[in-house]
C-alpha cells in the first residue's frame, strides 16, 4: 500500500445491515485506528522510541506534545515532525513522529519505559513500574483561578457533544475538551483512545502557545486513573466525566486537590473529590 498521503480519521467499509424487514448492503464509515510511534530527541541525543499507542490519525503532533507534557518529560517542545527514515514501510509512513526537545528531558524516559513500550487505545496505568510511582507522577503548576459551579458542570458534556463531528460519523470515538469556569469550551479533540484525546487537548494548547492548565477538563467516558493523572500533570482545576470514576482516580484526585465529577448529564453530576 503506497502512502502518498497521511491516513484520514475514517475509513469506508462495505457492511450488511440485518433488519427485521430484511438485509441491506451499503457503505458505512468506521473510525480509523492505527499505531503512532513517538520518538524523542534532544541536543546530544539521537531520536529514540519512547511510546507506541493506537490512535485515530489526525492532530498527531498535538498528541505527541501532550504526551510529553503529561509524562513529565518537558513543559514544552522545540520541534515535531513525521519521521522520514528511508527504512520506514508504506504502512509506517505518517505513523512515526519525532519530538525534538530544546534541552534534555526532566527525567530519563527510559526509566518509566525501559523497553519499546506499547499502549492500546484503552486506558490504563501504562508502563508504570508500581502504583506508588504512578501516584507520584508529574504534577503541573496547578490551577489558581475560579472553578465551574455544579450548574455549569452539568452543561459541559452537552456542549462538548455538539462538537463531536467524528462521533456523529462513526459512533466509535471518545472526546476530551478544555473549558473555562464560565463554561466556554476552548478546545475539543476526538480519538479512539480517551487518553489520546486528552493528550491532543493539552498538545493543542501547547502548540498554540497557550497554557494547558484551565478550569476544567471534560471527558466523554469514565474517569480512570490515567485521565486524572494527565489532568494533574496539565494543572487543570477540575475533571468532569460522563461516566464513573475508579477508586484510584478518586484517591489521586483527592491527594492532588483536583475536583472530580462523574455521572455528569444535564440533570445530574456527582462530585467525588
């Protein structure tokens, strides 16, 4: 397969729809899921693979920048580009990104990821050596501004849902968004992996020259530990999820002073921390 252009976020497939009145064959769209390899380089160090994740193509540079921030490797990046190594196959083209830092990372990325780490599009404490290390993950400067009231919190999932164009086309992606305390949605990103969507949101802010810290991060699914960890690393003030939080997510949110809301809809939200 010759990759003369980068893959898109959806793929056309032929399907058979089985209905009570009979079968119907037609074309449908499914969300694209492909691996993204992130390589890290800095002055005096050649590029090295530090992470591989299954993601929806699009906003790849934002994803890489956000991942670097959330992993506590650097607060900013110098340059991001697709890798052009001659040995890359057509399938690998546009699926390998190199992040070049202006200075050495805050820690050795090989400590937390001693091998060629690989992550799925699902959430999880990926690559962490222990729960203690995970709980002692990177912490952003913290949000010192106002936080959304419960009335504002209940409006946020609906506002984000209205901007989920990829979900409307496929029904197969998660969303993450950043919002002000007044409920203004600042950025929305979608991805097959909920943690990737959060990386893209923070990365979008970094690459635009805006601080990743804001009053509220909204996620379309459950609030697992990894999403709380990313929120804490970005320095946001509150995390609002449509689904349920996990026990470890609640524990970390309380330790970090992050407001954590779950089961959020227009009629209800539950604060856990």
